[in-house]
């Protein structure tokens, strides 16, 4: 179009609207037969001016015009009207594929084959648009509007037209009225052409130009049948279909002809039938007759950017081709899904296929099935129905190892049998029904609906069924019929490969269309499901007491895999160590576990019967020698050892076994006594078969002579029969418990000696036994708590029998006549050290070679025997001569010794330490007429002094700090005779008399007034008992003892009072 001026405002709303029309109604045509490379004649026909009325109302349109054009003998239109109309010439054209609005405007607009409405012949459009423009014809106006609509629909260029602008310019709805013409055309159907249509969506291809028909099997009618197809087109359109001699066409429900060529007219519906066997497929065949062309919109390629694209139309020369293809059912492939009863795929089975021979009336070997590993099915290859086999076959399996022969798969079937594919339960009238969908082996799209268990009240069952692709356009209400077995059945063709939706309705006498269920189903190749049962294992246990043979209940066992447990296909079922199951024995000691897979296992007791230890693990093997058995068994006889609790009764100190101790064992959990025990001669008591609980034992009767051990010993018996020490025990119980490797407990209960005997013999210095000495035995040091008294008999004996073990203090209450009593108590005790008892006197253990004291055992009791000697003079510290001397020397400490006369000299050693100087050593012999022998430090005699042999004093001087011994030569020693001491008759007593020269010094040093008190005071400082008799050396007091300090005090008093020494001794 040549444009002289532009309309300033375009109607964008209308542009968008037309674009939406264009896109929403677009539809691709699959076959493009137009040859876009061949040019055709394009010519301008007439210049058509825009209506003068428009120019007056819309000044911008004044002088506008367009050319009407022709292309290949048909009208052409501006598609980009703002550009220049191409010149006359030869141009090629492309098919407009995706613009439905353009196709409709060309088809239904001016010059189109389907011109309609305002563009129909005879309609006066000019009168409605511009009645006063005489220079325009009616066709001019129709062409002009078609040209405007097509330009807007194709490129959005409305060539100066605006709906809103025209409404404003002309007033009212003038612009809308024009635009509504366009809208009505775009709303019309897509330009029609002759094509196929079917409810079987899968049968129609290439937008209806091809009908690919797949026959479906109808075994009841003994025929095959295709889907129904309708030829859409006008009644003048025809197709011609060649038929095989055994194929029948049914047109509009009637069997028209068999064989030959059948003619079908537009609007007719048709389908084909054929026998089950002996029919040939129809290849894709062009069956188009007449009136089958296809309308095609074209865009003329002008080859210039300034020239606009022109549009036109043509009949597609290939549109007259329609194709039909028929595929008949010639056979089917049998598939077997092989699994075991645990759902595992079985890949190593063998299947032999046999077919029926009606002549021999038997099944004959036909082929073996092959395993498809990818799809995990066994396949037969194509099986065909022949006159001989009558469509009958038989499958026989060779069972693989690990599966029972009893589960061998054998099946006879017909190709027209239905193989169960989907099974579920539903409800009808409150009653459960079973629903099955089963495709025919020969035809997977032929589905048998079955419902069993339907209540008697149900009068009709129907399944409205439609494909997901058809969206209920292909819905079919399938009515099921009740067969003699009470099952409702119906066959349903599901030609689509996709999903189908199925609703279930039923009627009763009182109500219709009650809903039962909704479900879906997708036609799939029928697969026979063959299941083999694995050969399984069982283990059984008979449990008994290993000692008594009694059958035991309540033993719990774990069965675990020793090695990996594998299925017959090699899949790991249980890893080594995995728990495979448990079993518990009953009152007969019997327990079993079924369902074990073949392999090696370990039987482990995890909870023994109460009172028993767990037994040892037992390995067992479940294997099958062949396929004949369904179950292999392992039978095990097992025993448990009773738990044992032992008490070991011993002496606390010696470890000696003690008999006749009685114990009670108490169940602390149940709060009751569990039993009593008495120790035997080996000190042992034993109890067995204690159930799990918390216990303690307590001694209720001690062995003879022992204290009762009231300690509670707590222990626990766990669920495995093993003992453990309870935390309730105190620390004093540590070491009492011993648990052996079997988990049995021994409690060692120790007893302390409770009783012992004390034997005393009273003698004097000469070894004579003394009668009538009275003694009291006290339990305390202060002698305030007496526990026994006794008087010595003629043999000098007094006994304290069966006294409680401990420390005691023996005090002489009365001495025999003529003897001084022992003032200080004697401490006696029976003690244990390192498991050995000893008798102690004044905290010194009596040695085994002691002649006067001993420890023995009498009638099972320890007996301590001691000798107590009475000596009057033996109460003062030291022994040795008939006088007490104080020996002093210049710068030397003083020591006092009592020297007891005994008819022969007694040598006593006195240790002196020089104050502030080195120590010296000498020997000094004293008497009333002293003769002194002086020795050097090595003991060699270097001078001698004569003296009577009445006593002997030895003075030792220690070696000094410098390691030298100081000589005593020329040293003087003052000798003070403080006491006179005379032996009584028979040497049985000693009488002491104070030397009158030193009475005052003694009183001052002792602070005592009487001779008796002074002597007792000096006696109280005697830390060393007199042992044996006067003929033996006695243990002296130490240099730092209280006695030594007393001597120093006495010396100081003598010097202060100016008392003269009894004798002065000078060392030569």
C-alpha cells in the first residue's frame, strides 16, 4: 500500500488483542507440501482509495489508498500495509505455519473459499461502512477491510485504523462495529479439511492425515477388531481402502464387505475385523479419493525490505493424501518374572516351553526361554496361534540350587488367557470385595475386569473408564456381568498406551450409582509371575542342667551369622556378626527358630535360666544337599552350668579354715531369706543356682572360740548368672570377694579369736613356786575394771581361762608371806602379726626359746603361760652387789647402781659420757679394802689394785668426737655408799638400809620423807624388769633416763651438803 499520510495514533489495544488471537489459535500443520522455492505471478489489480467519509472524520487518512493484488490466480492482501506494495513480478511464497488468525481471515474473508458473514457473496458491506462513497464498489470495501484485518493480524500494522479512534471520530460504536467483524471471523473454526478422527487417540497421527490401526483380540468372538475411525469432511469427500480377502470393513456399524476395495464418505465411521489367525497386515496406504484438499495460507516473499509482505492462500496439493495402516495380531511374547518368596529376582532359573499338538494330544517341546538381564524377565520369543497348537502352551521350570523343588513353576495356558496384573480390595455395601485387572496374553490392551465377593444386594456393577489422554472424551461405561461362580466380569479394550482412569459404581434395589472406588491402570505387557521358595533352615535347642539333666526353661539365645549369609542369588542377607533371630526355651527346655537362611551361624546364650551361667557359643551349619527339602534343621542339645556361691571361713590372722560357722543368705531384692549355710571341716559352705538378685550373707553363729562376724557381705547375681560385688559393701570388706573365671563368687569371711587362756606361775628368785599370791586381771591400764581374780595354788599356778581376746593388765594384789608384792601391773596380750599369734608381756613378745614364758594351744584355744618372780630387792633399778655406790670423777657424769651380793662377783657395765670433753674408758673394782685393776681402752691391764671379791664396777669411757680415747691415768673418783643391801636367808629377799651420811641428800633429791617411800620412788624409775635371776647380767638404765637425772640431782645435793665420799679411788 502506498501511504500519503500517517494516522498519528494507532490503537494498541486492538493490536494486542489481534496478536493474542493469532497466538491462541495457532496450530502447526505437519505436512508442508507447498514448494516455497517455486515463484508465481504477482500483479497489481486496482488502486482502491480509502472512503472519503473516513478522510472527513479522520483528517490523517485523507488521500490514503491501497492496491488490490492477485497471486497465482487468487486474491492477495497487504500484510505490512504501511510499506509499499511490491511491483508486478514472479515471487515465491512461504507457508504461514503458526498464525491461525491469518488463516481464518484469508479463508473466511473477501476472496477466500469460505467467505462468510459480511464478506459472503450478496452481503452489502459498503452500505454499512461508507454508503455515500460512489467511487467504491461493495467488493472494494470488502477487500479494503480484509486487507486492514490481515495486516493487523500478521504484523500489527492497522494501516490507520483505530477502534477507539474511529469511535471518537465518528461517535458511538462505529470503530467497534468494524472491529467486531474481525473478531467474529477469528472466532470461527479453523478452516476444515478431510481427516481421520478416533476415540483411540493412539490411532490418529499427523493431525488426522494418518490412521494407524492396531487390531485388538476378541477371543470370545473368535476374531480381531480395530478401533472405530471417523472420516471428517464434507459428504463429497471420499477415501478408498483396499482389503485383504479375509478382512471385513464395518461402516456405520454394518458389515459392508470382505475383501476388495471399500469406499468411505466424509462423515462415515468404520472399523475392520479379521480372523485370529492367517491375516496379513495392511501397510501404510494412501486411501484419499476426492475432496480431500487442505487450505494453506501463504506469505509472498518480495525480496525487498521497503516492499511489504503480501499474503494469499492456496489449496495444498498434498492435502488430498490420507493414509491408512492396519496391524493385525499375529502372536505374542510370553514374559516370566522370576522371583523368590522374599522378592529377590532369580536370574538362573531354566524354563522349557512346550506347545500343544492336537494331533498327538500332548504338549511337545518347543523352545527355551531366554533371560533378559536388563528387564529381569525370561522371554519366549513370538508365540503364534496355529491350527495345530490351538494357541495352547505349557511352561516347565528347572529349579535352581537353593530353592525347593516343591515350588517349581509349571503352568499351562492359552494365548487368550488373562494374566493377573493388578489386584486390590475395595468396599461394596460395607463388604470387602476383591478387584482384579488382567490383560490378555495375546493382547495387552484387552483387559479383563473382575470383582469377587460382591454382596447379593448389588444388582449392577459398572466401571466408567477413560484415558488420561482423552480427558473423558473417550469415556466408556463398562458393565460387568455376574458369572455362575459369583464373580462379576467384563472385557475392556484400552487402546491407548498411557494411563486410564477407572471409577466403580454399583446399583442396589434401592439406590443407583453408588461409588465403590476410583483407581487407574496402564496397559502393559502381561507378565507371568513365577515364585520359588528358598530352602530355609531351622535350629532347635534342648536345654538341660549339666549336672542333673533337668530340662531348663527361660534360656534365651541369639543366633548370629558366623559368615556373611547369602541368598541363592549371592545377595548378602546377614553380614557376619548380624543377629539373625532369637529363641527362648519352654518348660521342656525346648526352643526353636525358623526362617533361617542357609549358611553358618553361631548360637549364643544371652540370658541363661535363673541360677545358671551362660553356656559356650555353638556353631552350626544349615546346608541343603539337593532341592528336595523345604526346610533343613539343626538340632542342638545344650547344657548350662549352675552358678555357685561359696563361703570360705577362716581365722582372720592365721587363715586357718574354720568349721561350724553358720550363715544366712538374704535376698535383698525380694526381702526374704534365700537359704542358710554351715561351713564344713574345710571352712567351706556352698550354694548353687541363685537367681538374679541382690544378696548379702551374714554370720549368725561363729565357730567355737571366735567372735561373731556381723559384717554383711553384699553381692549381685546378674542375668547371665555371673556374680559381682555390690557397691553397698564397706571398705572393711575389701579383699573378701573373689570371682573366678566362670563368674562364680567366693566370699572369705574372717573371724577374730574371741577367747584365750592366761596361765600364771608364781616363783621366787630361786625358782621356788609360791602359794597364796593373789592376782586380779583388769581390762584397763588404770586397773579399774576387773574381769577376774585368782590365788596361786601349791604349784604357784593361777588360771584365767576363756577370756576374750584383747589386752589385759595383771596386778598382784597380795604377795606371798615374806615377799614384797609387785606394785606395777603386768601388761599381757595375745596379738597377731603377719598371720601369726604371739604372747606379749609388757609389749615384748615371748620368744619361742623363753624358758619361763610360752604360747601354746589347748583344746583349740591359745594359752599364754608366764612366770612371775617375787624378789624384794629386785624392785630397784639394776642388780649386782651388796651396796649402792655413787661414783664421781672430775667432769664426769654420775651413775648410781645397786650391786647385789650373791656369793660371787657380779660385773655390771656403766656407760659414762664426759661433759664437754672426750670420753674415757676404765675398769674400777671396789670393796671396803679396794683393789683396783685399771685397763686401757683396748682392755689391756696396765696396773692392779688388790681388793676383796665382793663386787665389780666397770666404767667405760666413749671415744671422743675426734676419734681418740682419753686416758684415765691420774683421775680420781669419789665413791658414795648410799645404801647397805644384805641378802636374806636362802637368798629369798633383800633388805635395804640408807647410809645415815646421805639421808638428807636422798630426801632432798626424792622429796620423800621415809626410807620406804625413798626406795619406792627410786623403784618407780626402773624401766627394765629383772629377768632370770641375780646370776645373770641385767639390762641397765640409759644415760638419758629419769634414773640418770635423779643420780645427778643426788650428787648435787651431796656436794651442796658437803657430805664426804665413802672412798676415793685414784687411777694410777
